[in-house]
C-alpha cells in the first residue's frame, strides 16, 4: 500500500509573482485573492490539498519586502517566521535573468534556514521554451535549491509535476483535515477578502494599499436561501472615499455586484450585499485598527 504523506508548505515571493493564482489552481477553488496590485495577500491563508499521494497544507504568506509602516512590518514578520515552521518552501519568481534587490533579500532569508526550498519559475506561458534554461541558469546558485520547476499557474502548465515533486519532500504523516476541507479560513474572512479583491481591481493605484474591509453583519434569512451581508470598506482619506463611491455611487455599485457574484459562488446561495465606506486616517499605522481588521500579530509571536 502506498504511504500517505502530509506536511506544511509555504509559497513565498515578491508581490505579484502569482502565489495566490498558483494556490487557487492547485486547490481548484478560489480562496486567495488575486490582483495586479502589490500586497494583495495580507494574512497567511491556510488552504488544503488532498490527493491520492497525501495532503498538503499551504500557507500563502504576504510578500517579503522592506516594510514602510506597521502593517508592512507585521506582514514581513509573518512571512519570515513561516519559513522556519514549514516542511517545504516554494519560492516563486518571474521568468527573468535579472535578479533584483527584492529577490536578493528573499535569497538572504532562505540561506538562513534549513527548510528544503524548491524554486518555481512562474509565468512560463509568457516566454519561449528556449529562454527558460537561461532563467534556471541565472537562479541556480543563489540558494541551494532542491529542485527548480518552471510552471504557468495561470494555464496550469507543469503544475501536476510540481505537486508530485512536493510530495517527494514530505514525510509519511496523518490526514490533518477531512478530505473535503479546502481552507481553515472563516467564511467572514474570505467574504471580506473577496470584496477587497474587487476594490483592488477597480480602483486606481494609490488607493488599494490603504483599504481594509470589515464585515459588520452576516445573517441568514429564516426559511429563505438568502444571506444578508453588511460590509464597510475602510480607507485613509476623504478624497479616497469619494473615489471608492464614484459618481452617483457607480464605483461602489460595481465593486458590490462583482463581489456578490463571487460570494454567491462561495456560499452557494443568494446574497444581498450592502457596502458602506468609512474614513479611518492612518489605520495602517495603528496597532488597534490593524488588529481590528483581522491582522493579529499575536497569533504568530512566540
């Protein structure tokens, strides 16, 4: 009988290299939000893959970067601490021969740990096959990698090979979660992240970093397959509030209808979503507000 393996794997990399897209593809369901804006992922999102070979619990960490405020410091400390706690690290990079300061900073962290590291060169659908060898060559000596695997998270290219390779580095272990579990995130957390994703996608560049989403109420109607959700988008400036609401409320309406569609798919029922916008100046530098929006440093501090 084949041994059942299990373990904890973290995905790291600079913002926007496709960590959340890869995790969503491997799990087969949308859990982590994706956007072309930096710092999309703020919490470690725990998702679970269960297959014939075993079970992998993925921790999608915030991107490792130089922190600019308290929220940034929190995100970086969570990411760097995770590297020591897991059984395997996947480092995602873009297909390029240029290794910038951000990548060198990550390599520095990886060279301090004993955890096995697999380099994943993502977005290979954007380059020619011949170029891939050059990218492997550029990276191969920066960290003592166990494996280097090129993939396209978006197209699902070579992702089965990546899954199989991960199991080679995991040991025999228990099934930590039921096989139909795909995340340990509370529904409220995923709902707030889906709303934030739509805001990130629709708003101009300078606003998204400064927003958070709080779920004020999530209630099922008696004897009806409808859930009423009230949520507040929190921003840092009055001028941002106007942009988020938009002309005659058009932007807020757009964010709400896109989010409602994804939330209905997640909850498998009809959703009545109401959105509000509030200004909380400099919330990213307030320990109280960071905690209030679900970013709890104490969860990870020893």
